C-alpha cells in the first residue's frame, strides 16, 4: 500500500505466525535432538544406549533404493513452500550470491571427481550435509519475516541444547559412572559441541544486549548447566570453539558502548582470570576443563593430537601426489594413507579416507582452490554481513542474532578444523541457521535508513521506526537498496 501520513500513525494488525516457518523450525529441532537407530549411528552414546528421542529414528534411516532419509525428503518437500516466498522477503544480494557460488563450485568439483574415477556414493556422502546447510540458509531467509522469528529460532536452539545436555548428564550418571571399568571417550557425540556453544552464545548475548533480570537469570541458569554437560562430554574442541569465538565477536562488533562495557568488565575480572590460569595449570579438576583443552590442543604427546597431525601429513601428501591446485582431487576419491602409525582406525570404518577429521584441509584437498574460495567463501561473507547487520541495527533481537551468527560461524570453522564438521548434519544445520541470521540482519539494517527517510518525509510521521518491524520489502535492482511495499507496525 502507499505510505501516507495516516498509514504511518495507524497500527496494522499483527502478522500471523507463518505455518511454513513453524514447520521449518520443527524440522531443524528434529535434526538437533533426534537420535538415529544404533545400526545407523554407532557413534552416538558410543552405541551403548538410546533415549526416548529414538522415536525420531526412522527419519534418519535411509530408505531403500533412493538412499535418502525421510528427514531429507521432508526438507526437499518443504523447500518449494519456503522458496516461493523468496521474492516477497528481504534478502541481501551478497548472501544469495555466496550461497549460489558455493553450490556451483560443489557441483564442478563433484563432476571433476567423477571424471577422475571417483565414487558417486562417497562423493554424495562427503557433500550432502553442507549442501543441506546452504539450502536451510536460503529457506530460512525466505520464511523469516521479522525479529520475532529469529527470537523463536534462538529459543529452539537453546531448547535443543538443554535437551542434549540433560541426556548427556543422565546417561553419564545412570549408565556410565560406576557401571563401566573404562569410560568411553565422550558421553553423547562430537556434534553436540557446536550446539552447546551456540546456546551459550545465545543466552549470553541476549543478557548483555537486552538486559533485564529475566535475561540475566536465564543466562545464569543455562550457561553453567550447559558447561557441566560440556565437561562430562569431554570434547576439548567445544572449549576451543567458544574461546576462539568470543575474541572475534569482540573485534567484529567494533567500537561503541558495548565494547566499552566489555572493556570495563575485562579490567575488573582480570585478577580472577589470572588466578584461574595459575591454579588451573596445576590442577586436573573439571572446572579447569577449558584451560586443559587449550593446553593439550596441538600437543606432541597427546595421542589424539598425534593422530590428527599424521592425518594432515597424509592429506598434504595426497595433494602433492595426485591433486590439482585449482580443482583438487575431486570428491569421491580417498586421500592417500602414506603414514599409518597413529591413524589406524577400525576396518569397518570404510569412510575415514573420505572424511578426514580436518574438514577444512580435506576441503582443500578434495576441491582445491575453487573449494576454499568458492565453497567455503560463504562463511567469511556471512561473518562480514553479520557484523554489518549488528552495526546497522537498533533492536536487540537482530543485534543478538548477528553476534550469535558470528560466534557460531567461528565455532563451526574450528569444529571443521578439528572434528569432521562437513559431514555432521547437526552442525551443518546449525551453520545454515547462522548463515540465515547473518543475511537477514544485514538486509534489515540496509532497509532501515530508507524506511526511516520515507517515514520522516510523511506529513504526520511520528519519527523513525525500525524498517524490519512488519515491513515487507523487495530488493531494488540497483545494489542493496530496498523499496518498501507495505508498512505495518506491531
């Protein structure tokens, strides 16, 4: 409708919640908390147990003949309903282009692998989850209408993390502690690390940016609970993800009141941090798990680190022996196991030569420079857009979403560097949500000045108001400018 003085002062009815968005959030929640049957996932709980959430197991069991899971089919069926609204929702051009470029580069390097004699099945296994992340990102950007939807998405992620944390604690105390002579290396799975980190960032950033007793009380309850689950799960990569995400968030938010407040708290807490480091360096207590994680990462004495180092040498050897600098070896081809002192895995794990723990280096080996720039480029583009969205927003929801997106992208990069991130469905779905949050906050921040100008020029305009609160905009063909189509406020 036309923007008039009358329309700027009249409150439009609140927009109903989107059924498609609700279904999308439900599908993502199932990906984070659902448990596949043991015969299809022996890594979860080390194959020793399943919770009541195994009721979702059939959704993750491949169907005969087509080798797709019902969860994948549901995502594909839902895609047209999400994408059908894409031309009516705000998108930022850089994010769309980065996603399309990533998909194109995957297709090119996939075909390159087939031409070199690679296995289509193994290639599919290597890339389909990251492709799902890109699809989830575009679908979410199409169905998310307002900050309220991002707020709901954040609550879904926190609920999923609390669910997984509860199962971790229960399984440890009910089935592991005092029941087994030797405890497994982890309690739930590697994939929960990124979910725990994301939930920590969500409640913490919301408490800082929104403020209020309720937000701080929630953070005070959720963070220690999730941290305890992280300690029990004993995945050092989780602590590395969190401790590397926080400094980058600090840098990307830029100068301003928030950084000033953070600097004050850093000065006040620095003596406590120093005491923590000094005491923790000589203690094995669980409370010092973050310190132990950083201290053992890259160690020349830790068997896990030595295994990773040997794997890296094998990957580099593969590149020099049979790789192409531009296109890599191609997907569907194994890396060459030149050394095998530490990396002697079970004989029934036939996929390990196709899914190295260092997914980032694996991406470089399998897809070359085209993969590093074209496929992975969507991650730094999204981080840049999230930082831009944070600085251009005034509402706490987009600002918190932008901060969480930046931190999650950093954490995912760390996870890919150390723990098979490209082939983790839960992690890829989470990074898809981070990509969407980055794209939406950037789009809203671009639309805000234009909408404020239009409102200010209206005869009876009461003053600037956030463009993303109920406004439905489409991109102008010229750059990132946005043209208002309909205006409503809540």
